């Protein structure tokens, strides 16, 4: 039988707590969320363009904004030694969080 104390010790032993990697791990989580939102915004923008909901000026602004956001994501990933694949969380039987990059 496992006591609550022994199970909490097992969890503490599996949970890697490295003060050196806390900032990188936090940035990985934040960038994962930002990348998910960026991809959703991009799909929404493409859908709106396909539907003809945006003027040419709006299309241009949305396109530039998404390009700049992609550049910033790349810069931040480089700064924290991450790749976009690192941000793609494995959700087990559900697959990956983000679509695979080609």
C-alpha cells in the first residue's frame, strides 16, 4: 500500500526542478500559447479573405501583422534555444497541439 507521503516523494523525484531552466521552460509555455493563437488568427484571416470580408487595405494590414508576429516568434525561439517543433505539445492519444510544420 502506498502512503500519501511516499507517493508525494515519488512525484517530487520525477519532477525535475532546475532553477537554471525555469525561465526557458516558462518561455516555452508562453510561446506555445502565443503560437497557437497566431495560427488560429492566421486561419481566421485566410477564411475572411476567402469569404471577401476584408478590403484590400485590411488584407494588407492583417498580412503584415501576421508576418511581423511570425518574425518575433522566430526571434524569441532563437533567443531561448527553442524551435517551433519544441512548442508543439504531445497530447497523447489526441495527437499534437499544433499542426505539423511542413
